[in-house]
């Protein structure tokens, strides 16, 4: 079976590599010639654990190919996955330009039946637009060729994407025909044989499922952050509260960890897009609007704590940030809480030094030399007036506090991920502030 994946960003590259890993012949297409040239040389454009080895392994075995021209592969494939970007417009809606460009290209070049699959996260109704774009091109050519359009949203966590694809909780597929359904059953047989369920539904439901899943997870994050802030006022401990509610099977323990807010390429964009879709249909998603408001406020939480600790004056204070990416195991800084924190600290006159295991180059690309960068976590805390833990990378969880006391100017830690034990930190001679608890 031969398939084509259009787009070699996060979703497209993981999709192509994982399908190749189970023995399918995959051609990945991208209009960015530099990216394709690099991929053919074994240079991966994103940081994702295990992805580079998987890509190179399948290229060597002849199952994974990279080209720049979609027309070259259309005649040989039965399925085309569209995994191009859907960046947010200024009004928060998803920009479908690239999705529709792919559809038009397919319509211009297809000669036989093809199943076109939208893998990108798109608003409800996108499949109809894709179908129309393809049919318009076929009409211009004066040809009558059968095709199907479907929705197969991705549910990938950055930092664990390969496992999510190869061992999915569920595979959601929106189809309109029995033929398309049978193709998906064949395509995903290596996964369903291992017990991973495939759920068929109509296309609007599949499109809606992706947005709803991300919106629900974002809601859990903002909810626990809101509760954490109230806990600080009331003298409750949000870590205890989290355990108390997480043991309820109706709620569960996942995504109720307080912190500095969510970021990344999915939650912020998808929450905005779903709110916009509702507004366009004269319905207000009031809970999600609050989720977004809480999240934006939460990104400033560590700044507010530091400002209060230093009596409203951060000018000249040397502040160290551990962690720049929006979460561990990725270099992605899109909508990262660290970006908001850095802007506020710089505006207040602080001197910011930062360290991240993989995201420093991405930070330099995004914000340049507004801050100082360190080669390791201990160099970063030299002469620091305080440390802010923003991203809970594993190497930050058990630092050598004795070494840190020799290096820091003032022994203050603002823990934005509640990683450390406050009582233990205090016995080591540090002042400690976390999210959702009275200062120890």
C-alpha cells in the first residue's frame, strides 16, 4: 500500500514515519525545498524523542521518501493525508489556505480514485470545503473522477508522539462511504490488531472530536490553576486537593497539575478556533472563554510572586529561568509561558538568564539576545537573586542544592510546576514559593 503525506511539520513527519515503521510505503511532500533537502540528508526539522532514528531507519529501508512536488506522487498512491499547517488568523479562526491549496492540487492532478484525508486540526465544515475545491478543479478539467474526503484527526502529545501514534488510545475517523471505511480498516490494521480501537463516525463529528478533546484538556488545566490561586488565599494546599479529587474516577488524575499555564501549538490555537466557530454560529462558549482568560493570567503568576517578594522593584535583579519550552521533551516555544514571563521581567528591569536542555536555539530565534543563555543549569544560577522553574525537565527535578547555595546570590526559588518539596527546600536554607500553597 502506498500513501502520501503532505506537510512535513510535526504532524506530517510523525505520521509519515510511523506509517513507514509498520511497513507502508510513504512519500512525504513539502514545498519547502530546504526542509526536504535536509530530510533527505537525515536532518530532522523538529525535536521529538526517537523521531530522527525512525525517519532515517525507514529512509534506509526504502519505505520513506521526501519530495517537493505533490503531482509526482499522486498517480502512485491510494491515500493522501493533508497535514499542512492551520495557523490562527488575527480573529482566532483557523486559516485553511494551505489545506485548500492541497485540495486544489489534488483536483488538478488526480487521474484515478483517491481518498483525501484531513489530518490537520480543522474546524467543522472543512471537509465540505476540501471536497468543493477538488470538485471545482475536476470540473475545470472536464473530467469525472470518483474520490472520497475524510477526517482523521491526530491526538499526538509533543514529547511522546511516536507512542501516541503507534499505540493510540483510539483512532477517530470520519467517513462518508463504505469504500473509504474499508481503506481505513486496511491502513490501520497493524494498529487495530494490537487492540487499539478505531472509531468511525460522520465527518463533522470527527472534526469536532479533535477540538473538543483539546478544549476539555485545556479546561482541566485552567480549572486547577484557578483553584490553586484560591488555595493560596485560603491556606489550602492544592497538591493535596489535586490528589483528593484525582482519585475520583469521574475526574481522574490527569491534567490537574497546577502550573504556569498551557502553551504549545495545539491548545491555545484550538481553543481560540472553537470559540470563533461558536461565535460565527451565534453561540457563546462561555466556559472556554474563561479557560482562555485564566490561562493568560496564569502565565504571569511567577512574575507577580517575584514582584511581591522584591517589594515591587525588580530593576537590576538577576533572575534565572530553568525551562523555556512550553513542556518537557520538546523545543516548541509556541505560546510558551516562559515568553510572557520573560517579557514582563525585562519590562520591569530585571536581568534574565536562562537554561533549557533543547530549546535555547529556538529561544534565540524567537526573542534573540533579550536574555542571557547558559550552557547548563548551574551556570545559569551564578549570582542569581532567585530561580524560577518554568518547565519541569527531568534534570531539574533533583538538582544539587548545596552547589546552588554556593553559586546563588540570594536563596529564593519560585517553583512554577510544584516539583520540589517546600519543607525540604526550607531545611536546605532556601525560601520557597510554589503554585497553590501558602509559602512554607
